[in-house]
């Protein structure tokens, strides 16, 4: 027989609220991480191509912090309910569980509706089906566990511990998988340095074009770009070595910019600026396809040779 009028103490309120808040955050972050992996493995040519590293790092960061909090507080709550089983009848606890069951049930229903709707629209792609299955499995798992927890009467059972270990292994595996896609923190830092180098070289290139337009010649030395104090141009330097980038005047109309990179970029523009190569053939960009890989570089010293068309870049009267 259930004990009535169980009072909710501030401690009970805090622990239960923290458990369910951490649960919701963990589920959302885990699904976002799975979606990011699916986007990487099954890219959609009709979709927007953002930075995959950002899509993976964000959810992974949340999971690394929130999921251990969820496991720890759930363990504390489990011990408390074992010592005081009457607390299972607290109204606040049941409200949270029923809300979670409601959210999981609605998620499953909406997921199935989306699946049927997409079938009629002919959009059953592999990535869509994988995302639907991910949502369905996670929502069903949450619904099943809390429905079982709400109805169970035995005090001692190893099932929550087993489920905690299984879910921990799954989440840990999902987080570790991200290192194979975005790299380790050291690799990420090296990639950010290289992105800065590419950005600096682009700035220098633009300034060289402006120099040509104004004087109809290329500078002999790169330091000449910053001699005009009125323009306020500050010559970028390498973020690690703090030395000038290499510049060489090849001919009257061509030059070369060089930098030493730490990582290899197979397609730097697509990776950093969020668009797909096929976009270059459609308005409003209409760029030459070869321009897409203007800043592709390998690991080590890489040089970029540029030529100025004197008919294209003319000084305006």
C-alpha cells in the first residue's frame, strides 16, 4: 500500500530536477552528435555545407560534462530511494516521470509521422532513415526505462546499474568516435593556426591587388605594403613564429606567397567557408571551378603562385 502525503524536501526537489534536466540535455546532445556523424558519412548535395568540426565539438563538449553528472546524480538518487522507498510516491517525482514519458511518446509519434510524410514526398534517403532510427531508438529506450521504473516495486535490482554501464559505453564510444573525425585538441589547434595563415595570405593577396591597381606594378618587398601609414594597413605575420610570410615577385604581373602549415587541407574553402563545390556553378557566385582550391595546402611549406591580369585590374579614373 502506497504511503500518502509524502513531503518533498528541498534536497529531493534539487536532486530530481537535476537528474531530469541532465537527462534531457544528454539525450539532445547525444542525438545531435549522432546527426553530425550521419551528416559526415552521408552528405546531402542539396543541403548547406557547414563546418563539421563545430557540429561535432559542441554536442561532444556537452556530453563530456552533462552525462557524468546525470550518472552521478542518478546513483545518489538511487541510493536515497533504496534507503527511503516511500519517496517513490512523491508527487513531484511522478510528475517528472510522467512528463518524460509524455515527451518520449510525443517524440516517437512525431518521428513516425515524419517518416510516413517523407515516404509520400519521396525523401527516404539513407541519412534521413538513420536519423529517424536514432530518434526512435533513443526515445523508445527512455520511455521503456522510466515506464518500468514507475511500475517496479522491488527495492534491490541490478537492472539500473547494467543500463547505466551500457549507456555509458555507448556515449563514451560516440565521443571517442569524434576524435577520428575532427582530430585531437592538439590537431584542432594546429588546424586553427592554419586557418589563420590562409586568412592572412588572403588579406596580403588583396592588398597586393590594391597596390597593383594604384601603382600598376608589384612591390619588390612585402614590407612596402605597410609603408602607406594613411591606409592603416598592418602586415599580417605568422601566428606561431611571428615572422613575415614569404613573398616573391616573379614577373611584372605575377607573385608568390608562401607559408608553413601544420596540417593538410584537401579542400580548405569548402571546409572553412561552408559551401559545396557544386555551388560554384550556380548563381550568385559563378566562380571558375579551379578557384575553389586556390588555398588548398599540404603539411609543411606551401607556396601559392598568383598572376594579375592587367586588363582586368585597372586603375579607375
